[in-house]
């Protein structure tokens, strides 16, 4: 046991002065974060006002559908976002197969004549937002059971925030829906089309600011209470996470407001989950190490200094890995994917700063935060030390640990240590079997009618539209072609399977009459047989483009419209998937090589993480296809799942292997692995459960994309935490022994050698 020379006169005063300065610095940190929370909190609620959920805005400027949309602007001073009002009869035994009654037709026509005069609170009338000031004529269906009214809403006007700070689109759609239902005269009435869909998407994502955040924070709080079995400590950790979110939300709001980045509802939801989950995980690691140090020394300042230094490298490496993985999304051609990179990276940086600045300052309030299970060093250690100087003089090493009680992690470590090869072979085999289902994962895109997991009026309207009209009615294919090729384009489109009609656009923006020529080009519109968001419609676009591009003679023919936009989005996302996944793997591997100062250990972690990702995707395919009967997935789903599972999955292996490296330096490659597993088992599992719970909260948003991400990441994180990091990685490292750390075997530090000699 070490002894300490009594401090010289005057040292008490110097120590007291340092204590005052330290207290002032900690108070300044807390006050600064309170200011950040006060400013960033309102910004979180305002994020929805700077969202963009328009699919066309996600595509790169050189996408053909975007170029076509830009060229089409020359044919109309005011680009439109059409809303489809669909009236239909049927659905009961008394009305099935019968045409609309004269009274219903009269009421529908009266609605069409008065829709422009509908008052919208705070913005004026609907007519003020219609291109040309009026709706298109009411179009009855051939079967006489339905009618379609197209409202060409001015895209710029309805998407620009008004005096209330919100775009008026939602209020316009709500008023038109209410008026249409009142005029339905016993029939059904829906508002569909792009305007209705965008409005319903906004309503679905509105839950992000309230329900999603409340569910995520509640889940984290409950888990923290179960982990710590304390009253104050969970609140301190949760406050740290919320403060980190306030910082991230404030920064993202400012950047989105200034059009520096594009924010959509999906990115906003992931930002919330990612920031809260990461900040809590980093906090769990720091608190665990801090509590460990409090059982060794009497000074809370010394304990925190040691814990902070021990956690800095793994937490920084973890945050850096996730940030690098997210920033690889900047290589994406889709603005929605590309924007998630910096949005998520901002969240991780905020989580890192909160966990390593605010949380330490709050924890230094005293041991009472751990009540009723307050950690203290043994009585003999307290009497021997007696002074803070003694604490500071004692070297910090992994050997200052009380013998672990025989708990679950001791049992698991013993099993891994006795049968390492059998353990990793069985585990890897089970994961490989799950990977066999990966080819059945359907990620070629989904129709817009399948975007929602609940009944939505715009989707009901789209289904009614398809039942009574050609699928593409009101949502035409838009082709921009040289004037000389206009007739040939019409002829080619008309003969393309899946196209019911095609014609040159004249004055007024409608087919018929003398064609309108702008800058030597004409516009052709075509109606598709199938619904505009269907796979069959995308196949028609592919065939039409191939035929029309063959006609071009020097001047490009551009094919655009809703279906073309969706087709371009899917093909671009597939390209991103092939490009970004290898880049992320290489980037993460380089980070691990630098961190672990080894070539073999990083390869083990990468292979194990990829195997875990494949198993999660395989299980996801089985669940989506055969249990939940999902229609498919967007190509961005496997990309986002890969980013989160690889970056976040490596996190837990980083936490484990950095501690294992520390133990291996003193206890050798086999015992060091087992000691590292025993010490980190509880905290890493807790961190994995917290992150899984936060991502599971995405299920409260009734959007197919988020539900699939929620399942894949939740299941994948638990799989990585409970199986890969607990069994596969330690067993492989133990079986390979010193070869795990080739070419540089970990060596003990000077302090570790001194303690080893003393023992």
C-alpha cells in the first residue's frame, strides 16, 4: 500500500483555490448548456416548418425528370402541385354497379363551380392559389360512377410559409376535403394527387415533434432507472441527452432555413433518435467508468478525471466512426440521402459534446446522485488515503479492480474462455444461415399508395381514381421535345404499351389546339393506363424513354412527370447503394486500424459486423415478406440500415476491444479478452438496449420506410450487442490469441508495470 508525505504548508490554500476555479468552470459549462437548451428547444418544434417532402427535390439536378420539370416551367409561369378531388359512388349493396344519381352529379358540379371561392382561414380563398385562378372542368368517369376535379395549386405559393410561419398547403387541403365531403351527396369524396399526398405526409411526420420524442425519451428513462436503480442519476443522463438534441436541432434548423441542407421528415426522425441514443450510450459508458473509479478513490474529481480520460478515446473513436459513416452519404446522388449525412453527423457531434462536457459537470455534484446505491472505496482504502493528493498520486490502471462477483458476464466469459473455437464457429454459422434470406429482401421501390401504414385520405382517393379512370389520369407523363419531333413523339407515345392517350400541349397548358412552342420546343402530355406510382407505370416510362431517345437527332428529348420522378429516384438509390457501402467499409476499417493499432483485430470487427448486418437483413426479409406482408422497400432502406448497423454496431466492439487491449497488455491475450468481456458486458449491453429502444420508437410514425428502419436497426443492434459482441468477437480474439493484435502486441504502460511490480 502506498504512503503519502504530509502536504507542505500553503498547499491547502493552493488546493482550495484550484477547487474554486474548478467549481466556477463547471458552473460555466452547465450555464452554457442551459442556454443552448433554452435556444435549441424551440428550434426542435420549428423543424417541421423547414422540411421538404417533395420527391422531386430529392433528385440531382441532372436527373432526366428534374431536367424535364425545369424545361416545362417555360410553358407555364406558375408550376403546379395538383390536387385531385375524386367523387365516387359504390361500396354498398344498394349502390354497387349503379351510376351517380342526377342529384349527386348536380351537387358535384356545383362544388366544382364554387371550389375557388372556398375560404381558407388566414390565407384567403382557394382561387388565390390556383394556377389561372380556376379549377379544371369536372370530368365524369366512363362508368358514370365517379367524377374527377383537378385543382392546379400553385406549387410556389402553397409551399411558402405565410404570416403564421407555416406553408398554407395543409389548410387548403383540409378545407377542400371538408367542402368536398359536404358536397358528396351520399357518395364518397377524397382529395388525392401530389398535393393530397404531400399534405398527408406532413401530417404523418407531425408526430415527430411530439409523440416520437415523448416515446423515445420515456423508453430511455425507464431503461436508465432499471439500469441504475437510482432516482437522480437517470434524470441527469436524460437531461444530457435532451440538451445534446437541443444543440443538434438548433444547428440543423438554422442550416435548413438558410437552404444549406435539405431536411425531410425521415431525416428529422432519425436525427432525434440518433442523437438521444448516442448521447445516452456515451453517458452510460462514462457513468460506468466513473462509478468504477468511485469505488477506488475518495475524491470525486480524481475519479471523474480518470473516468473521463479512459472514456475519451473509445467514445471519440465511436463518434468518429459513426460520423465518417454518415458523411459517406455525401457521395449519394439523392439529396434526401446526402442531407441525412450532415444532419446525422451534427447529431452525433452534439451527443459527443454533451456526454463529455455537460454530463461530467453534472456528475461532480456528488456521490448522492447514485442514491440509494452510492459507491464508496473500501474503508481501508479511505483511511489509508485520507487526502485528495493521495488519490491523484495513485496510478490509474485496469488492475485496480475488485474481484468481479460471479454474475452472468463471468459465466459467459468462462464459456468463451473454455470453448472459444466452438463458440465462434456455432455463432458465425447461425448468422450465416440467417444471411441466406438476404436475396429475398425486396428493395426495388414501393408505390406511393403503400407509403402509409394507416388509412389515409389521399391513398383512398388514389384507389378510387384507379377504379374508375385510367391509372394516370390527372398525373400525365410530361415530355419536352424539339418542335420538329413533336408529331413523332406523339405517335411513338401513342403506340407505347401502357399509354392510353398522348397529345401536344397548346395554349392554356392542355392538349389540343395549335401547339405552344417555347424556344423551339414543344410539350407533349400522355396518360398512362396504370396508376402513376405503380411498378407497371415505371416499366412504361422505361420503354417510352428508350423509344423517344432513339428519335432524338442532336436535341435531347426529356421524359418527366410523377412516374418518371419515382423511377429516377429508385434507379439513383440503387446506384448509391452500390457505391456507398464499399466506401463506408473502407473508412470504418481505417478508423479501427488507427484506434487498435492492429490489422487483424479491425478485420475481425468488420467481418463480424457485416455478418451481423447480413443476418439482420435476412431476418428482416422474412418478417417483411411473410409476417407483416409489406409490399417491398425503398432502396434507401438497406443503405440506411447498413450505415446505422455498421457504424453503430462497430461502436460496441470499439467499447469492448479498447478495454480488451488495455487488459491484454497486462494479463495476456486470453485472460485479457475475458477480463475485458466481464468488465464491459453490463454497460455495453445496457447501451445496446437503450439504442434499440430509441430506434424502436420510430414505429409510432405510420410510414413504411421508418417502420422498416426501426425493425432492422432495433433487431440488428440487439443482435450485435447480445451475440456478436458477446460471443463472436471475444471468441475469435481468444482463439487467435496474440495474432489478433498483429503486428503490434499491446504492451503495458509505465504505470501498469509499476503496479504489477507492487502486486
